[in-house]
């Protein structure tokens, strides 16, 4: 099962973190942008090439210590098909370097449309008598608020292709409570109801280490709810955004882990990508600065949760 591969990587590296690849041009050192513009001009293609070169530098610096990357699709789609090509090449490059790839697309629809999304990001596409893999990520973030109609096509593809999903449950943004915290007639909140649905969907994708192929997105900015959901969702692995730039720290993410140090993977995007700017070092040191921040983050979290052990 795809998530089992992630757990093994986390345990091998003793690192329950994922590097978010959400690049803006302002995060990228001048020399990379200038080289790309020399080749392609100040065009969508030039911008997309700069994103790709920046990502490759980060992946080279992180692949031996960080188990996974999480490219956010919107940051590539804003540069048109050229940006989408850069996303595809980023995914391929990360996988070539042994990293687990979570595409942060938050996709959802119903029926044939969701089947198409699932095939695009996690499965394969038939081109006449040829089968092709469009993006090839290992997992995809999805919105479950359309219900089972929007999740079932993903479960089918995940089962067939050995992939995983992370369903939005309790997100890290300030206004998440406007909907997710609302009480229901049975006394539960909306996020608790969504969590229960994830547990149910996950029964179709059981894993080796107690967690299914259906994960959940639960933000570090709400540690009390993170602890609540960990207890309520014992078979659901958490993707935890909100660490670092959004305010979450090791004590905030710790409730998402189980007694073995498993149960969650914590994302940092700007903290890693922009480490060179925060440190005030030369842009040529962006990759080294990212590595230093990734090590600091790993050590802080593992220092709080302890050794990570596969059950």
C-alpha cells in the first residue's frame, strides 16, 4: 500500500516531515531567474523553468534527509501549460531521487469528472492502445465535502494503482471553523463527521502498519482538535500543515502522532523554501539553507515525539 511506503521512508530517515514545493518567483534567487529568462525570456516558459530549476536544487539538497515533497498545483497552474509541465517534471525528479510525492491539488467532483481527476493525478490514461501516466504522484489532497460520490472513484484508482489520498478534515486556515466547527444534530461537529467518513472510506484501503490509504489533512494551528481527531481516527494518517510560517510548532503537532511516533507527517513550505532569505545568505546558498532548516525542523519534532518505530 502506498502509505506503507511513506511510513517506511519516515522511519528510515527518522523524519516525519514533508517539504512543500509552493514556489513563487520572489522565493527564487536572482541568478536562477536570470538564467531562465536568458533562455526563454520573461515569459510563462521562463517563469516555469525557474520554478523547475529551483525545485531541483531543493530536491537535491533534501532527498537524503526528507522523505517526501508536496508540490501545490496552483503555483504551477498559474503559469499555464508551461507551469503544469514544470509540475510534472518536478514530480518525476523527486521520485527519481527516492522521495514520496503528495500533489496538493484539493481536487473533487463527482462521477466521470472525479474519475478523470483520479486518473490524471494518481492513475493512468488510455491513448488509443497505449497506457500513459500523466502526473504520477503517490498521493493527492482532496476535498471530501461532496461525499462518497466524489471519493469512490479515488478509492478505486488508489486500490488499483497503489496510491493514497489526504482528505480535508480540519484545515489550518483562520476561517476553517466557519463551516468545519459547526455543530450537527447528533452533537458532532462537521470536522468530526468528515473524520468519521475518512475512517469508513479507509476500510477499503487497509495498510500494513495500522493506517489506511485514506489520510486526513488536519492543521497544526488547531492542536486541541488535532489531539481530538487523533483519538477519534486511529486508522487515519494525518498530513499536518500550518507548521512554521503559519505559527505551528513542535508542541502543536505532537498530538497528531501515536505512541510509535507514527500517525502524521508535518509540512513546511515557506520555512524551507525561503530559509535562505530568512538567514540573509546569498542566493547561491538557497539549497544549503533549506537543508539546514529541514534538519532543524526534523530535530525539533523528533525531539518532542521520540524515536519513530514501525509497529
